[in-house]
C-alpha cells in the first residue's frame, strides 16, 4: 500500500509540473513547481521509510536468467 501512495504522489507531482508549464500566471506557475517538488520529496521519504533492507544479493539488473543447456553448443 505505501508504494501505491508513492506512485500516486509522483503522478501528482508530474501533473503539477506539466500544469506549471502551461500556466500563464507566473505566481501560480511557481507555486505549482514548489508543490511538485514537495510531492516528490514526500514520495522519496516514504519510499525510504518502507524500503526493504538491503542484502548482498546482486541487483535485479545483474541477474541473467537463461537456458544453460545451449551454453556449450
């Protein structure tokens, strides 16, 4: 559940950022950027609070799954 909240906060941050670019009022545009930054910071804080403990396992990007049968052919 917390990761769903993190995803939602990042989604809202993206929406605020896009709206700030489309906004003609400089004050409102700046406030939308500030809100966007705050949402991303909150998402990062929640993500860090609920992160799984690190292990000595390699990152998922380093794991190669495959069929070893054809390796020596």
